[in-house]
C-alpha cells in the first residue's frame, strides 16, 4: 500500500518516496486489495501526441491488470468517449509498443468536449460501458477536461503528463520532452554543418507553444548564439548587437534558436528584421512536427512507466482529479487545477550560460 509522505500543502504537491515506485510492480498480482470497488477503468491519450505515450499506455494496462482491474482503451481521446470507441485491452494489446513513438490509442483535441453538454454525454457513455474511472495521458487542455469531468459528473480521473512542451506545472519533465529535445538537437547539429560551410546565420524555430523549455534546452545543448523564449524577451536590436559582436570576434556562422511562442512561423519575421538591419542572409528552419515523432528516449520510457503505474495505483486507491508527476526523482501528486493554472518559466540561467559559452 502506498502511503502519502510529506504532504506539502504550500506547493500543492504530495510527495511519495522513490522507494515506493518499486512497490507498484509488486502490488497484489491478480488481487483486489486496492480496487476500492473499481472493476473497470479506461485509458486515453489526448492533445498532441508525444513520444513515450505508448510506454505510458503499456504501464497503465499492465499495472491495472496486475491489480485485478479490466482496462478499456478509448480511441481518439475525448472524442472517442463521445463516439463510444471503446476497445478492451489485455496484456498482449500493449506488447511491443514501449519503443514506438505516437500513440496506439490515437489522439486529438476535441472541441466538443469543451462544452458541458458533451461532457454530460461523455459521462453517460462511460457509465453505460461500465467504465468507472479514467487515466488520461495528455497535456494541460486534456487535464482541464479531466478536471471538468470530475467536478461536473464525479467521474474519477487521474492523469500523467504527456506533451513535448514540458509546460505542465508540478512535474520536472513531461513524457515526450526529452525525446523532442534530442530530436531537435540532432537537427541543429546537422544545420550547424551547413551553416559553418556557408558562413551563414540560421534561425531555428522549435515547438513548445507558450513555453520556452524546449528552446532553452535545445539552445544550451546545441551551442546556440542566442535563444528566444516567449517569457524572456530579447529585442531585435539586442540580437543584432550580439550577432555583430560575434562576427567581430571572428565568428563566421551563427545559430539562433527561437521558441514558436504563440505564433508558429515567427522565425520568418525575426529573420526579415535581422536581414534588414544587418544585410546578412538569415536562413530559417522550422523544425515543426518532426519534434513530436520518433523512438522515445530511455528517460521518457522510464518516466512513462513509473507515472502510468502511479496513476493506476492512485485511481484504484481512491485518488481523483490529480496528475502524477516527477520531482527530484520522487513521484508527486498534483491537483489538475494546480497543474494547469500555474506556469513554468524558462530558466534564465540556461540563456545566460548559453550566451557566455557561445562567445
Ligand atoms: O502541444 C504540443 C504541440 O506540438 C505544441 O508544441 C505546438 O504548438 C502544437 O502542439 C501544435 O499543435 P497541432 O499539431 O495541433 O498543430
């Protein structure tokens, strides 16, 4: 049995000890000790797909079955509940998926589910199918939906953070972030070859929506000359100053990393302004959806495996309306409301260090 340790009411997290992550795998195989009456649960993926979601699904399905519960896979995220796209899962349904990117359950951003009348319909569909609780793997929009389902219809939901953006408060990393950073980094390393060969300036735009975490990590790891994050503004004049200073020190090529911010494609505006002020032929490369695909890294698979198990264990023990995340190698439980209303900021120290090291 997992007990709460160190309830930290100020931060809104509850912290489990690392030791307890191992207990999930030993828990009462085939028994019903923790079921609390729940016999059948559903699992869905929602929002943008992220590498490691499949490892999360695998963990949810196998943990639940090991604890005596049946599992239904919901196809296509919240729309799948409305369309009753329910699929019984067994141990073999999740075989050979731990290494696959994307999500075998498909995903989507359901506009209908944002409306109360459709959530009512969803709750009725779940009840009619005997699905007593849900594990939701997704990002902030998905968790807002999960929170509403609990608040309005008392459908018990726990969640695990699956998004490349790493913009979910209360967990150091989200599932998919590490893989996306490494994918973007591989691309930047390739761009550097051509930038250096042609003595060119490149602006590489990475994803992350309103969050600068992909940009800051990729920028520091990729040796970028400058990093543009949505919450740490650098003006074009400041950028131009740095580019010129670099050239005066003998630099012949530069890589600038820009987070897409609220406006994907903003790298083109930036390039245009830099071109006008420097006369340099600034090239743009928008990495886009390539960052969402590919084989998940070991870190993402481990994170997904641990959190998937925690989310099932929590649900079966009576947890509701919470996400399970990881902080300092410990599994933490964070209310959906906290996870979706507080923001993570871009680490300024990454940008400062990148500036010094790119000298
Ligand atoms: O949330 C993940 C993400 O890839 C963001 O980084 C990006 O802004 C958005 O999804 C793109 O969404 P879509 O694939 O629906 O265009």
